[in-house]
């Protein structure tokens, strides 16, 4: 298995693990955690596979960039790829947390975040959809950057 695939699988699995940890802690019940996952499994899988795909593509982009001479433009490409992956990963994580926000509503008022719990609970599915859309944009962006690097390398040969 190549490094991009390995990193993508680890990232996707990590996001699912993140969901189970946050949901398990917030609900204090593994049966509630599993039940919630069963209700929204298709959204959770879309989020995690999309995030994993982006991380795999970012790994590939970084690998291709290391084959080129280091320039300011190349550094900017890597930084922008990292920014996109980070932004999308954050959106995916927030989307995952939105799934268990109704369990957090018992704790968040204590720390002054009752509005956040209400918002996350009310807009659970739209937030998940936003995370999936962000993943789509991130994948598209990474593919464009990889294509740009491939064409740049082929011009030098």
C-alpha cells in the first residue's frame, strides 16, 4: 500500500474514531453511540472517506512537490494544500461533533456554551452536509494542484 493510501485510510479511520470517542464520552453510553452512528452512518462515512481522500491527495501532492526544485511558488502550493486539508478536516470534525451535540447540551451550559449546543443540535444535518461539501471542494482543489504539478514536471522533461 502506498503512502498516500495509507495516510488516507488512517485519516478516515481517525475521524471515525474521533466521532466514537466524542459521542461515547458525551452520551456516556456505547449503545447510544452505536445507535446514533447507525442512524447517520452514510453521512459519517461520506465525511470520513472525503477527509481521508483529501489527506491521501495531500500526501501525493507533497510527494510530487519534493521531486521538484524548492521555489517560492512550490512552497505556496504546499501551504495552500495544507490549509485546504486543515480547513476541511476542521469542518468534518465539527460536522461529526454536531451529531452528538444534543448530548453535549447537558455540559455546555455549565461552561457557558448553551447557544453552541442548541445551534449544533438544530442544524445537525446541514452542518454535516456542509462538511461533505467542504470535502468535495478540498478533493477538487487537491486534484487540480496535483494536475498542475504533473504538467509542470512534464514540461521540464
